[in-house]
């Protein structure tokens, strides 16, 4: 393994998680195998007993998956990481590992829709107590916390409202009350935000987004701080079965090589577009952490190394005007997901956050007219020209 602990992220994305290879391969090979041969019965027994180092079965461990996991763990400054089949598999594994009957969880009210839905399911099926609060005001976490609160789950910036929550403050509140803080860091990637450094205990990503960056893989990851936590999550993930596969791990690890470069361009392009939207006469409001008008601009400045690539905005004409823009864009593509090299535009109320239901959407300020753009790395002039012609029709 190359010495990567004291180097910049731009170096880590290239070199972290690259093991020495018997043949000198510069890129870790894809171990596209479900299972690994034992030398003899005793060797198999030793592996199962954890008394010797090695691989058994890909749901448990696989070298290609571990190479990618080591890369993300290094970028997040964590102990180790666990690749999952999707971001939702990562969310499920965290909830299942940490929450049981009678436990209480506090979750940001603005999160990816299915995270809300999953917690509501766990509440109905397993008796987990759930409170959705606006974590962009940390005092709401303080108010909601109870003696049985086991977990605070924060998404920052939030999907789709792009609100920012103060990780340092929330970690302090959670820990003082014996709860753990898990952070969905999907919108920032570890290049722009490192929640563990602000006190979080667990970080997760939908790697479908910026980490892979090329809109061709569905995957997730959990990063933990210590061995005890790692053993717990690895055991739970192994039983739940939501593991990533070697080929997708290879693709994500390949995508990560350009993560630092891509994030730079995502931030630059999105900043330009957010400023342009904010000046546009047809735009009612814009949420983007790089705008001084953002309600948590100061917190974003403190904990993020860049504003990211996702913008939420609403037109003065509300839903109908938003629909016109989404139907008229030519270069920006009307599709859900985010964090890829291509610019995507979508309507959260009818798409990514439809499953939340109107009540929780209203509480979470996901208005019917809110439009979300994930700004890609195309030429920003071309993107603005496309949005300009679409807005002209609104
Ligand atoms: N967390 C966040 C913040 C997300 O944006 C998503 C997916 C997930 C978790 C779940 O990850 P997945 O299982 O899809 O890998 N967000 C999506 C979105 O905004 N549009 O489509 C998917």
C-alpha cells in the first residue's frame, strides 16, 4: 500500500486503497468471483473462526470491494468502510444495526424521500420511535432528544431543499445525550465535507452520485470510526445481504480517481448558475450553499470546502412555470439522481419525494414548485444558454 495518510485529497483519490499486486498491476484487478478456495479443511475452519487472514465468500469480503472501501475510508478520514448495493442498502443497514423496538431516532425532515419512508416503515413494523425535525436549526435536535434516543440521522446539504445542518453542534447534542450521529454525506462527497472530523460517528453515501460520478452504477457505502462499529455493521450487512458487487466496486473506484477534479468543476458551474438564477426576474428564490443569501451560509462556510453541485429553486410562476422549464430544457436532462458529469433537472414533489406524502413534504418545505438541478461538468455557458431559453418560455 502506498503511503497516503498525510497527503492531499487530490492525491488520495488516485492512490488510496491500491494494494500491492503480485503482478505489479497499477489498478487492482476485478476479483469477479463469488467464493474463494481453501487450502484444506483446517484452513477453511481457521478463516471462519477469524484466526487467519483471507477471503471466504464475496458477501463477506472481496479484495476488489475492499480496495474501493479503503479509498473512501481514507477520503472520509474513517477507520474502515463497507460497500453496499445502493445508498438505501447503506441507510437500511445503519438503521437495522442501531435501532430496535422502543428506541428513538431523530431524522432531518428534509432527506431523500425513501429514507423517510423506510423510517416510517420501521416505526410501523418494529415499534421504533421516529421524529422528523428541521435539523438546519440545531436547537430542534436538542428539543426532540429523549432518554431513549439512539441515533440522530442528518442529511446535509439536504435533498432536495439544499439546507445545511451544523454537524459540530448536532454531534455535541447527540453525544451529550448518549446518541450517535450518522450523516448522509451524498451531496458533498468527502472532498467538500468530512463529517467524522466534525464529530459524526458514521458517514454514509449513495455512491450512485458524486463518488462514482458517471451515472452508470447504483451503490452505497458506510464509513465508520472504529473497529467495534466496523464489526457491528459488517455483521449486519453480511446478514442483510445488501453488499456491493466486485464489478460495481471497480467502477466506483475508477470514478473516484477524478472526484477531486470533478467536484471543483461541479462547484464552479453550480456557483455561476445559482448566481445567474438568483438575478433572473422569473425566479422566486434559490437555495445554494455558495450564495450569501442561503439561510445557513455561515455554517456552510464553516464545515464545507465548497458549495457542491446541487441547486434548488422556485419560479415566480410556481409549479406550472417549473413544469414548462423542465419540459423545455434541451441540454439539461429531465431525470432523477444527481452527482453525475451530466446536468440533470427534476421535480421532487412528483418524483424523488413523492413517496413522502403531501403533509411531510409541506412540513419539510418541499414546495410543489421546487425544481432541483444537479449541475454537471459541461461548459457553463452552454448550460446557462439552455436554461435561459427554457426560462424564457415559462
Ligand atoms: N441519500 C441521498 C442524499 C440520496 O440523494 C439518495 C438517492 C439516496 C440516499 C439513496 O441512494 P440510492 O439507493 O439511490 O443509491 N437520491 C436520488 C435522487 O435524488 N434521485 O434519484 C435517487
